[in-house]
C-alpha cells in the first residue's frame, strides 16, 4: 500500500525505525531512573532508607523493562540483518547486561524473604546488578557510535561512554527520588542529583565532541549549512537545561515540596534531546556506516503484517504504563510485600 505516493518498501522501514527509536527512548528514561536508584543504594544510610528507595521503584521497575523487550523484538523482526550484525558485535556486553538485569530481579525478590536487618547482601546484589547493566549499556552505546571498531582508542571511548551513561542514570534516579521521597532522603537525593549531573554532563560533552571527530559523515551532517544553524537549538537548549538544573538543585527541596517534579522533567528533557542528536547523527543507518534501514529491513509484506500487530500492542503498552504511574502517583509509601 502506497503512502503519499511512496512504495511500502520505502516508508515502512522509516516507520519501524521510528517505533524502535521510541521504544529505546522510553526504556532509557523509564528503566534508566530505576537503574539509577539501584546505583544510589550504596549511598543509603541504613536498611530503612534502602527500603524506601526500593519502594519508590517497586511498582514500576519490572514493567519498565518491557520497552527493552519491545525494542529488541522490533530490531529482530523489522531489521533482521542489523539484529544479527549488532548482537554479534555486542555479544559480551549484551550477555553482561542480561546478567545484571537477572541479578536485579533475583535480589529484588529474595530480599522480600529476609528478616529485617538481614537484607544487606541482596541489596548489594541489586546495586551490583544495576551497575553491571548500566555500564554494559553504556559500553554498547559507545561501541555502536564508533561502528563497532576495535583498538584501544575505541575501547577507551566505550569505557568513557559507559561511565557517562551510568552517571546519567544516577542523575535521573536521584531526580526520581527527589520527586517521590520526603524528609532526609529527599534532601540527600538533591545532593546526589547535583553530583551525578556534573559527571553526566561531562560525559555528554565528551561524547558529543568526540562523535563528529571520529566520523566524517556525522561531522558533515552537523556542520554543513544549513544544518549547523537548524540544529544549533539542540546543544544550546541542552546546555541551558543542564545549567538550570545545576542551579535549581542547589535550592531543593523547596518549602512545601513545591516543584519537586521539575528536576525529573528536566532530566527527561535532557535525555530526549541527547537521543534526538544521536538519532539525527546516524539516520538513515541502523548499523553506522554499514547498513541503512532500507538495506536491513525485512520484506515489505512482513513489515506490513508486523505493523498491524504493532498498532494494537504499542497503545496497550502505553496505556498500562500510564495507568500504573497514575495509580501509584504521589509520594512513596511504606515498603510492603503482601
């Protein structure tokens, strides 16, 4: 079926690239904050504070990972050639990420069976799993940006990206705690958010500067006319947001807990802008410098069938995600497992 005069083989891969991009962004934001809360467990003062931190993500963290499943599924069925090439190149970090996610799930469940005062080992496992998953995802991002190149410089770039993404997760996780917590934990969350913002901002700057320097194609996309003018708002707005968040966080929590949602909303906006910049840099490639979305796409007939399924599945995921956040809105309560 043609769309605006375009053949299905032309417009269907673009639609699926957009759907996959949406799923990745939703995962990075939603699972990003609960990974960040897991990373911050090491800064908790006692078991009660760790209970409160886990209670803030308890109703959401498992469902947040649905977006990772959706993104991976779309990559497999819509871009099978890219799926094979990407997972072959990233086999080890993908395996480590899955180990981290499994460790988080096991730790979350097993700590519920422990008597008060004896949950520390499983809390450490939850922290370790969160750290392993965050670093593995950052390493995958750095490797992807460089087109899966080898060499010590590529590994160094991937390592810096891994640390930067972990810091970004810590930042958005602290902003989530600032939104959900009260009292001393909320005050500590503001301090954590400011510290993580510094490292996340440095990582973002490093990746943003290095990416066009290592890719002539990306450099030409960003610094040719008129793109350099049209795209200028992305780094400018991102810089202003980071600066504004740095100043604002020094004044949190505010009297009466006013505007506690602003830092989290600002963090989501920063993630969105960063993702927009990356998406523009690599479009139309699904494997940088190797496979475009049209080269890697499945047959138009297959994509058409999958699109029909996506029309039903995606709204359902969005609906139950929104419903769960509505039901569990407001400040966190006491951690209970009944």
